[in-house]
């Protein structure tokens, strides 16, 4: 294992620490009170990935992928479709960020971080598709929580509008159905 210096570890720690304070753009633009951070989003996704234990996916890979999927945002920020950046440009920026992050950790760890991120971006494996569905579910769950806290049901409807096509497999279909049912009761 290629070792890194203590200063590399500190640089990595400081860089990923940015995610603890980086507020998610969608919530900031919608002026929600106390918007979720990128780190909070990734953390909840990773914990939800623990529930993927039916054998249809490699659960541990999903957990790792959830922890890595937005890591590049520590450098490029949280770019949403409403930021005026093309999908290709966003991909290139995040790829460069992931490669820069990978330089701060031991070679095999850096390689794994980049591979997990690329797998997620391509969305071709069962694990990547599961984590993409987790990403969408977490967004909807967070929107629902904000609506509850604000007492303004329906205010964040746009975050639910893609739901009919976002979920293709269990448990995401039943989770999203339960979320929609809970939301209708309010």
C-alpha cells in the first residue's frame, strides 16, 4: 500500500470537511430554513443503503458508493440542473475533482474512490441504479421533512414530480409509495 504523508491526510480531511458545511443548492434556492448539507445527504444515503440486504445488490458497495457519489462537490460545489452548467461540463468538472481528491489518499483508495464515482455516474450496474434511486428517495424524503417543518404541504412539489419514473425496483417503489401516502395525509 502506497502511504501518504500526514499533510496529505490533513489536506484530504480538510477537503472532505467542506461537505459538512456545503449546503445543497436546491434547498438554498428554495429558501428552506436550515438547508441540508452535502455531507448530511451522503450520510443518510449510506445509512439507507444498509437496508439493501435482500441480496439483489452488493450492499457494502452501495454504502461506499453513497458515501462517494457527491465527493467531488467538495471542490466544484453542488451543481444542479438549474445552475446553467451542461451535463458534460458538470461531469468533466466532477471527474477532475475526483482525480484531485484521489491524489491525496493511498493509490488503491484513490482508485476505488474514482471507480465508485464513475460507476455511479454511468448508472449501469445494479448497485449504481440502486444508489441513484436512493439519491432520489433521499431528496423526496428531505423535501417532505421541510414541508412538514414549515407547515406548507405542497410547497416543494417540484421535488416529487419525477417520482413516477424515478423508482424502478424494490424497495424503492414501496418506500416512495409510503412517502406519497404520508404526504397526502397532510
